[in-house]
C-alpha cells in the first residue's frame, strides 16, 4: 500500500531516488567504492523495474562516467 501511494506521486519517486543516487555517490567518494556503486546501481534497477527506461538510462550514464 505504501509503495502504491508513493508511485502515485512521480515527483516524490524521482526526488527520493535522486537523493539515493547522490547518497550512493557520497558513499563512493568517502567510504566504499563498491557500496556506493551498489547503491547507485539499485536506483537504476528500480527505474528499470517501474519501466522508466529513459530515467534509468540517464542514471546509468552518470554511473558510467564515474567508474570509467
């Protein structure tokens, strides 16, 4: 039920997911590259799961820029 309510508000979903991605980037820079990448990758997988392919691709490009 909570997930359904959250998904109804696309802006909240995007904001929270963007925050998680940035949080993963911070972890990547300050604590653990592996953990940071995992968190950022989870955000990408989430957008793929809800079939927001263009957003998933956007975050994938950002992640690729970091690890290349």
